[in-house]
């Protein structure tokens, strides 16, 4: 589970997903992203709280956290992406949001 802290609201999920993928590709590369099995879950994103869930392989959790920390800007808005929790079960991750 992650939270985006920003000066203003990020308008679209697609901008967030694009920034997450861009950061992951830059940090992990194509092979690393493929092994991590990254899925940014659109149906679990809440635009009001700017919180969401990313599904990733249990072997790649630390790498995903690091790539989220590298995101500094989404569509010309300064942001900080904070990891709220990680869980082996999606239901528990949703509860921690």
C-alpha cells in the first residue's frame, strides 16, 4: 500500500501509474520489472486520500519500495510517495490503507 503526498491533487490514476512504471523501469530495468511482476491496481486507488496498492512479487518488495522513493514529480507536481504497509495478502493490504 502506498500514499502520495503532494502540494496539489493528482488528477488521474494514469499519471500515477505512469510515474510508478517509469521509476521502476529506471531503477530495475525491463528484466527486473518483469521478474517483479508489478501491477498497479486501479480499482484499489482512492483519489481522495491518494492511496493505492501495488501488487509485486514477494522477492521484489524492497526494490519496489526503493523505486517508489525515487519518484519526485508527477505531471509537474512535486510529490513524495510513502509506503504505508506491505502484506502477503491483498485483503490485509487494503485494510492497512
